[in-house]
């Protein structure tokens, strides 16, 4: 099982340049506006990955009673998955799921 380090930090999205607030109920992993993330973790929240590439959302998959965003790192090509957040832009999620 992956180790999880609780980190809920504000940041400026490197893709759309919007300010992203803390998630509060869990750890913020991606931008709720454009869904992009950054390849900074080896295990969730550890901030130990040296890649630092942008994680582009490429697909959506059903996961239990929710959904996961599937990412592909634009720098190293690694695939990464993360649960959607309650404040994610639903139109962006739907558009991503239709394209895939």
C-alpha cells in the first residue's frame, strides 16, 4: 500500500495560472479548474519526485462510488491517477470523459 502524507496546500496552477485554494477535507492534488497536476510525489504527499513535469489529464475512470482522473506526465510519460475532488469543474470532467 502506498504511504500517504497529508498535505493540503494552496498553489498557483502552472497550466492555467489560477489560484487554487486548499481542499480542506483531504490533500489538494490538482487544479479544480483545468484538472492539471504536477509530478511532485513518489508516494502521495511526499514531494520527493524530481521530475516536476505537468500531469496532463487524459481520461476519467470509474472508481468505487466516485471517479479518478488519469494523467500522463508531459515530461517523463508516467501515468498517474487521482480521485476527483468535490470542487472540480464538472464540465471539464465531462468534456474529458467524452474525448476518451
